C-alpha cells in the first residue's frame, strides 16, 4: 500500500521508481549539507535570517527536483528555465550571496543524483575554503580606508570648475568629480567627488579647508560608493 501511494501516476514498468528510504536518505543528507553551508556563510559575515534559512533549505529543494526529473530531458529543461527566473524575480544581490546560492544549488544537484559522499565532500571543501578566504580577508582592497566619497554644497554664484583642485592636490592623491546637481530651487549646487586621501588622519583638516572655500555650507564624507564587486 505504501509503495503504491508513493508511486507516480504516470510511472510505468520502464520508469525507475525511487524508494521511500532512498528519498528520505537523500533529503536528510541535503538538509545537513544545507546547514553546513549556512554556518560557513554566517562565519564572519553580515547576513539576514531569511537568507541563511533559505540557504539551508536550498540543497534539499534542488535535490528533490533532480530526483523527480530522474533522467527526463524535457523535465530537466523546464527545471533549468524555472531556476533562471529566480535571478530576475529577486532583488540584486552581492557576488558573495549569489556564489553561496550557486554552491547550495550545486550540492543539491550532486545529492539529488545520488552521490551523497561527493555532496558532503563538495560542501565541506568549498565551505571550508569560503571560511578561510573570509578569515584571511582575501581580495580586500589595500588602503581601502583612504578611498572616500565627498559631498560638497556650494552657492550658485561660486564656479565649481576647479574651485577645490588646489586643496585636493594637497590632501589627496586621486580625485574626480562624479556628479553635479542643483538643489534648493537652484540656489545651491551639490558636488560629488571620489577621492583617495594621502593620510586618513588629515580628514578633518581637509574638511576645514573645504568649509572655508564653500562658505561653511554642508559637507559630508563617507566610504567610497562602488559596485565594482557586485553582480
């Protein structure tokens, strides 16, 4: 009776049926692998509860889908198309988040094909390497604290063309104006610069010099806004 209940409506004598015990074993292995990958991702990284919970479940989800496809080429193509929609239906993520999702999907694929040992080995190796890279701060930009984004407000009667170049040449090694826009009904201009400081300890001194030049209007400085590392 139990075998009949878990038999597909469209199964035939030519179709291999997955036993309940094999199904449960693959599911449990995929869930354990998902927890391992989630713990590796959580190590030393900022994360949200919803993302790590999804990451822990993703290998099991992919595993079940692959087991149900079970060699059916048409169903495999349909699954690939469904997965491709996930990227376009979600908000943009960082490269690290997308990499973690692909890793979870990859392990789910391996387990769903029945290679439980390879699935654990794949997860442990890649998860361990991810933790190691994060611990070593692999790929971190040297002197990252020197790269800043500077917002300066100036009155409309001040010509912004090269007005701060003399100060930038003294306190920065690189500077580039990124955007100019009007504000306050056109009575003020807002300038946005990307700069690289010569000395992070002279940040306040730089701001004081700029205040003298822009009439003591608003100035803000922050970590440089960049999306170079994002997908």
